[in-house]
C-alpha cells in the first residue's frame, strides 16, 4: 500500500478571523451551492470526476415495494 504524507505547503497558519473569512460553507451561501461544493470535495477524495460518476452496483442495493 502506498504511503501518503501531508503536503504542508498546501496549508497556511491563519488567525480565527482569517479562517472565518475564507469559510466556503458559510451561512450566507445557499444550500444548493454548499451541496455542490461538498459533492466536488467528495469526488476529489474518491477520485471520480463530476461528469463521469460511478454507477450504483445493483447487486448490493435494490428497492422493492412493500406489500401489506
């Protein structure tokens, strides 16, 4: 398994006021924009693109109607 190290050049030390000003999930941002940003971060973390999304594996997930 590949060893991953934290890239220390990607982050910088900030004051609380600076970090709060750069918050992309602020309350002033609409829910749709927050969801779009969160989905982008998830796509980057799991390595798929926004245009080529993974398919749902139907072997593990299925839906059916409940019969009373």
